[in-house]
C-alpha cells in the first residue's frame, strides 16, 4: 500500500480546468517514513503548514499535498524540510527512507514549480 505526493500543477498547454497535478506515488514504508518527516519538521511550531500538507487522510485515498500552499508558505516548507535533512547527523533507517522520498520524488517537482524560489 502507498499513496500519492502532490506538489503542484503542471500546465501542459491545456485549459486551466485541465491542469494535471505533479507529484509521484510513494510505496508503503517510504510513505510512512515521509509522514514522520513531515511531523518532525512541522510540529508543533508550524502546525498550519502541517495541516495543509498532511491533511487528514481517508482510508482509501492517501496523499500529502503542497498544492494549496501559497508561494511564501511553499518556499518556507521547502526550506524547513531541507534544513531538517541537512541537520541529521546519524539518520535512522526511517529518516533515510524519508530523505529518499524527498530527493527522488518530491524535489524534482519542487524545483519545477512556479512558486519555487531558488534563493529561499
């Protein structure tokens, strides 16, 4: 079992109503590890970001989403996650799994998103 990670919208020259979400699918344990990363990064000091990105998930439809973040919050979330990952001295297996999700699934879409600010 896994779930989806939505980063933003991708305009493939289509009408606005036909935009497709950009992101990827994350398998079971990696999904859980990434969820723990989000908890560690955003709770308790950034609970509003946590609430938007890691909203209550349903039994069958599981996802984390950066789609609803405005530009400022999007870049703040990216910076907080990156800063957290850099500060890990001896990451656990779960933390390594979460980092794989960030670097291989999320990050490629993050840097292509129109909200992304390289200097943030």
